[in-house]
C-alpha cells in the first residue's frame, strides 16, 4: 500500500485528508501535537478502513518536533500533505514577535524541511506527491499569515520548476474559508462572512487530489475563489488589499 504523511492530521482539513486517503487505501502517518487525540484518530481510521495508521506526536513550532517529523518523512512516504497551520489573534504589531516566528516555523520551516526530507526518496523511486496547504490569502496583502502562505505558493512552484519532470509532483493548495476549528482557535469572529464564501471541506480535498493528478502547480478550490483570484490580477492592488485585510478580521 502507498503511504501518506499528513501534518495537522487530527482536525480540520488535515483530518479530512486523513479520512479520504485512508478510504483510498493509503497507509498513514498522522502528525499532530495532541497524543491522545492522535491515538484516537489512528485507531478509528484503522478500524474503519483497515489501513495502518501510525501516530507521531510532534509540535512543528519546535525544532524537536520538526526533526521528528522530518526523520519519518525521509522514510518510504509516497504522498506528503503539509497541512499544519494556524492564524493569529490580532494584526501585525498587536501579535508578539515570538508568536509570529512560531507561525513562520510551522507554515514555512516545517514545510521546507519535511519536503526536503521526503523528496529525495520520491525522486529516487520516480513517483510521489507533495500537497502544501496554503491559502487564497497568499494572493493578497493579509499580514504575516498571508505572507507566510505566499511563501508556500512560491516555494511549491519553485520545487516543481526544478524537479517536476522527474515523476514527482508538488502543489500548493489555496482554499478560502472552510468550516473547521481554524477560526475558532484563532479567536476570529466569522459571523460577517456570507454563506456563499464558505467551502465544503470534502470539496476542498476532492479538488486538491484531482488537481494533483492533473499536474496543477496551484489549486484554488471553488468557482467563487477562482473568480476572486482572477479579479485580484485585474483590480488595482491597493483597493483589493484593503478589502481582503478586513474580511474575517474581527476578533472576539
């Protein structure tokens, strides 16, 4: 069976990827911080789908956590899903620099190091894939969160340019608003976001896996977000950036 390593695997999009990949017959390496929740998730996936589900406790905001995940990613992994991430409670300069650095470590350093660990084996075998979960915020000025996700998109494109002809595919996934624990954990009040802007989690995952198979370098799920990204290339940057910076930025 092929093996997929998923970070942030016990909640939100990461948990959705784990379920979908298990149903598709992948053995799993599940990476997250909460050992009890990890073990519960692994047992549920094993019992339901009959796959091996290996829990790996690792806090990717620490060097030790990244190193543990990095070591496992260097083993036989056919698909890497770099999904772990979080938002900040507040805007730039309202958030302590230490917290901003922690976010950059999870969003950027962990993605870099885990991709760097997994890719050589994939290239040697001539097959494999990496999905780096970014955000539609990557295309707009949206504080350090958007900046970190812009790095993920740029990094994914660069890796594909350098190694994409060798049987391995790397893709940035850029969803918009998805109903998960993400916004609640960041203390964001999302009541002002209209219903049509919310994406179904299964749609995001289906789109990501389809686009990976098709060879897309960047995947933007949902026609509304495809239109927004296209509009972003046409509307003056300052206007769209002001709109984007306000969307969903109310904090409880």
